[in-house]
């Protein structure tokens, strides 16, 4: 047998002794240079996607007069997209924080959000029945928000304590499968506890109606959603950047072992991270419920997945990335189907919106796995 | 109280009380209040009432490692600790009930829909609050003590008793199936199952208890030798192996004749999920690629089969021909479907190849959802029927022998494909390809460095998994004859994953057992249907936390684990003997092994 690997060795389990990482890279590189199929496919795929989107958008915008969307319709799409995106951003922060510290996808985070919505629902409803919601709308809203946050925090912390803590240090797929199980469990717990029907969520009257600004009518609730989300993200950023606790969170994200040697209580930091994720999910839950005026046990799934997509889109692990990714995804979801698919005469393009979210996720991971603000780390994602 | 500290007994009790409250609020206790197991006294609801105190009693006396030695409490201390935590469980639960009565159940009901006066009546045994709460505490004491004894008492005795008890409970649960089988066989069944309460009779259950317990004792007396002899025979004589295989096959073939059409229908569904599990097992269990969008292949197989065998679209006015349709014979179409599905596996696999495990999972989840969204959309309605779906899928008949009706026939068709898939999986796992997958799963970089072309084998895994999954879809289409997108929810993916994980990743008997438990049991016990997903979720978490290798683990992995454990034990013993205080306890609790380094 010669030194060079025989043909059958190369594609099988043959013994090609490549000792160091350096050598392995060279071998991979040379193979890559021989057959750059991956790159070819990616370029072709990318070009065809750009062409599809471009042609679709062009055809939509140049539709004959009566069929075209009016300027105010586009304005509505954008406002809707930003409001929806702010909610995604808040949930996405929960994914990103946990991922930054534990390197795990907390698949059940959507359910944390759902429990927050349900917890506050009972208060919102009771206050509406007693008239308190109209008499003291600000006090009532504060209590509703507080309850949502408290419920979400309790669920998030229990989740960490019961399901995730025993699996610290386990291979990556183990906590992920656990998280899927936990998600299913929480969803059906809510179904057992609160019933399976969708229920109307009350909101105070002052949130109805629109504000006129520069000739565009902004629905009040959407504006408030954006402001609340924006303030929350700013506060969170300040918290992480300025406080000692924030510093220890960053330290644990960097290297939990060394952080613990430096006297940081890693367990506490992790619980805190889940709690902060819960707070943001609780806020998002109230905003979401007031926007759509409904809660049900399944409501966590779609926003959860969308928010995860947003986190990946912005670069998972980065706070600014999650916020940006959320806004972008919101806009993509509200603009994309009508802008691109209408041009191709696809009937009811909005039906394909969920598919759109996933398509964006797949494409981001294929073309730019690090995300928009990703660190571009060499690690294979 | 010896090695069981008072505080942990109290804490266990509080956890038990919380569990019990959860069970009542989620509706499990009330739902099964009337499902008689033995006579009219032992119902499944009541069993759920005493299980938490039993469980905390069992958990609280777990062996502790002190100075490198496993210390187990004495039976007396164990019973005491168990009884205490069981009683605390019930005291906590009593407090919850009293609180609920005090604030008025009707008001709680506005939040928790299951909180009804009926539940309170049931958990207090319809004897009024004071008496009921007292009975509960008594039951807690007793079942907690039994739980404590179950772990601390003589091993052989505890094993025999628990096998007996589990047998009685299982036979009680399977009342309908066993009853039907007995009737089909023409065996008098009144002595075992009462015709009035439909549950086990007291005499019958006592008999079962003694029988099962006795069998357990006998097995422990002569078990090891018999097992060795059996294993020797299996290893040496291929005739013995063939014989056993034939017996199993014969059993599988006559099974539907024994159990009637309702259960055959359930068995058919089990077979479909065995196929899905086998396919997913190739992707997840062998190659270590977590695919959460497996429903995509299932849906693809079902819809393609429908399109290739000339099914029609459902419309509001009747039926219409799809925009694309071929009228092939099922037995030709299915191979086309399988080939196309393998191609689709390649297509899905190619862009996501470079993704790390957890990202791969989410992306595949997304792809699975895209398939469903497309099937539902008006855009593809002319091809696959949109929300109304398709109908008139072939029933795969051969010379007038329909494979859809009766369900027994479908079972045979499914069995044939399952056996084929089992054979392929079995041979694959031992082949060069299987070993390459193994290497890739254990450590991708090392595998790559050793010359395994990870790209090729990953794609191969996706293609093979997709092909097997589409077989499941094709059979599903044949079984129900009409398709709607509602059958292809993400839950199919998660159920298939649960099937693979419950049995043990990479284990073929595990897949079969997982499908039997997760699909068969809820199918047979219709009462469980409502709680199916709740139980799946809980099972996934519990398996991952307590026993990540699954119920029937892959032999090789189990052996590795076993050796490791023994080595650890020896290591600990040696240090203990030398009198050295071993401060460090081995990191993983015994029985936990993470074979997959990803």
C-alpha cells in the first residue's frame, strides 16, 4: 500500500492519518479548491433569490392602477411591521441572553411568553368587568404588566431549575430535546389549566384610535408597543453595560468556569438571565395580547419561532442584534409577502407569511450564519 | 432518623404536594376518576392521588454517597422517612383543598377551568371535607412508607412485590384489549374481569399479583443461568436464532386475528410511527443530526402517493382533478415516491449541512412548517387541494384484496414495509456506512480527520431517513384514504422524535417499543388522548434528565456505559478501603451517560 490514500480509502473509513489541525485544514482546503461546489451552488442560489425578489417587487410596484397597493397601504404595512417587530425583539432578547450564557436554544421561551399573557389575562378581564380598567387605566395597566412579568419570571425560573439545570454540561442536543419537551409540556399544561378556547383580552379605551402625524395615521397601540419595547431594550442595554450584575453576566457569557473562579456565582447569574428573559417576555406578552386582543394556549409557538429567527437574523448572543433582527423580521413579514408574491399573482400571499419567516431563517443560516451583527466567529454554526 | 435528614423529608413532601395540586388542576385526576382498575374501589384517579406520596417516599430515601460509600437507610428509617414525606405531601394538598373551599371553588374556576366542586368531592372521597382530608393524610402516610420501603427493604422481596403491583395495574389499564383477546380466543373471562365494573375482579387481581410476583422470584432464583444458557444458544446455534425469529413473526402475523378490528386499526397507526421512528432513527440515532422537520417527508410521501395514484382534490362542490396527476399502480408508485423523497432529503440536507446541531434542528423545523404552510395555501390548491385536501387515494388492492378495509389487512401491508425497514436499518447499522455515521455522531472533526467524508454521509443519512419517512407517509395515505394538511402538523415530527428518544437513540427494539407505548397506549385508552401531548412533553424532559440513553438502549452504548460504571465503582471502593476520604463524587450521577458529544 502506498503512502497516498487509495480511492476506496478516501470516501470510507480508511486510515488517513492527518495529525494536526493545520494539516486537516490544508487537506480540506485543497479539496475545496478542487471542487468548489458549495460556493458555486451558493452563488447560483443567491443570484436566483435576488432575481426572484427583484422581479417580484418590480412587478408588484408596476401593477396597473386599480390593483396596486396605495401609498397609505404601504405605510400601514410598515407601521404594522415595526410594531410586530418590536414584540419579536423583546422575545428575541430572551433567546439571545440565554444563548449567550448557556449556548442553548431555550425552545420553551415562547411558552414563557404565553404564560405571561394568560396570567395577565385574568386580571385584565376582571378589571374590565369591574370597570377599574376605565376608571384607573394607568394603575390597571401597571398591575396587569406586573402580573404578566411575575408569571413569566416564575415559569422561566422554574423551567431552568427543573428542566435545564440537571443538564448543565450535557451534549448540546440533550438540553435542546429537553426544551422541546418542556415546550410541549407547558403548552398542554396551559391547555389543561385554562381550557383550549381562545379568549378575548380587554384593553383600555385610551389605546383605541389613531394618532395623525405627518399625514400618516398611526394606530395608538402600535406606537405604544414600539415605545415600550424601545425603552425596555435601552434599559436592558444599560443594565448589562453599567451594573455589576451586568458585568458578571458578561463574564459568565465569556467563560463560565473562569467567571466562577473569580468569585461569580454562576448559578445565580443563570437564574438571573432566565428571570430577565422572563421579564421581557412578560412585557411582550401584554403588548402582544393588547395588540391582537386574544389569548390562547398555542399563542407562544409562532411568535417564539419568529423571535428565535429574529435573534439568529441579528446575530445570536448580541443584544443590539436581537433588537435589530426583530425589527427587520417584523418588516420582512409584513412587507415581504405583499411586495414579492403579489407580483407573481400568488393568491392570498399573506397565507404564506409563516413560511416566509422560516425561509428567512434558512437563508440567513445558509448565507450568513453569524447573523447581521454576528461576530463572524470562525466556529462553524 | 439516620441518614435521611428531616429537612429533605419535609422538602420532598412540599414538592409532592405541589405535584398533586398540579395533577388535579391539569385535570388528570378528575378525568380518570371513574376508570376502574380493580373492583370499583381502585380507580386510576385514586391511583394518581397516591402516586405522588409514594414517589416522594421513594425519592427521599435515595442512597447518599458519604465518604465514597453508598449509604442506604435501614428499612425502618426508610419507612419512617417515606411516611413523613408522604404525610407532608398530603398535608400540603389538604391545605390547598381547604384554601380552595374557603375562597369558593366557583371563583377559582374562572381561572382554572378544571377546578370544580366535583374534583373536591372526588379527592375527599365524597365523605365531607374533614373526613376526606383525614383519609388523605392516612393514605399519604401509608403510601409514603411503602415508597420508602420499596427502596430500602430486601431487594428480592421489593422487586417481586412491585412486579406484581405493576402487572395488576397494567392489566387493569388494558382491560378492553385483554378482554377482547380473551373473547376472540373463546376463553371465559368473568373470573378476571368483572362484567359489571369492566375492571379486574379482586380475586383475579390477587391471582395476577401472586403469579407475576412468583414468576419474578423464580426468575431471580434461576434467571442468570437460564439467561446465560439462552444467550449461549443464541450465539452458537443459528437454528435457535431462526426459530425465535420465526416464532416472533408468526405472533406478529396472527396478532390482528386475535384482537379485532379496532385494535388492528391502532396497530396500523403504530406501524406507521414505527416507520417514521426508524427513518428518524437513521438521521438522529445513527448520524446524530437532529431533524425536527421530519413531518416534511411524511407529508411528501402521503401527497406524492395520492398524486401518483390518481387521487382527486376535495372541493366544496365535490371533487376535481388535480393540476398534476398520474395514475400508477400503488406498488410502482411507492418506489417512485421513495426515490423522490430521497432526492428531497438531499435537497433539504444540502443547504443545512454546515449547521451545528441545534441550528440544524430549528432550520429543519422551519422546513417542516414550510411544507405544511404550502399544503394549506391557496397558491398550491390546484395541485394538493389546499385546506380541503385530497381524497380517493388508492387502497393498494391486489386482485380485489383491499388493504384499507378491514384494518387487519392494512396491518399486514404496514407490517411488510416495517419488516423491510427494520431489516435495512439493522444491516445499515453494522455496515461501513453505519460505522461512518457512528464516528460522525461521536465526533465530527475526528471522523473528518480519519477520512470519513462527512458531507457524503450526512447527505446519505438525510436521503435514507427521508425515504423511510416517506414510506410512512405513503402508508398513511393508504390507511385513511383522504388527506388534509391538518394531519401534517409539527406534532408529527415531535411525536416521531419522542418515539425514537423514549426507546433509546439508535436502538431498533427501542423504536418499536417507543411506538407501542406512545402511539399504541393512547390509541387504546381513548381517555388518554386529551393528555397525550402533555405526557409526551413530560416524557421527553424526564428521559433526558433521568435516562438519556432511553428505555431500551442500543446494546453497544449500554455496554460502554456499564463498563464505565463498574470501573467507577471499583475506583470508589478502593479508595474507601484504603481509608482515604474521597471528597470528589464522580460528576455524573450513575446511570447517566451522554454518548453524543455534540
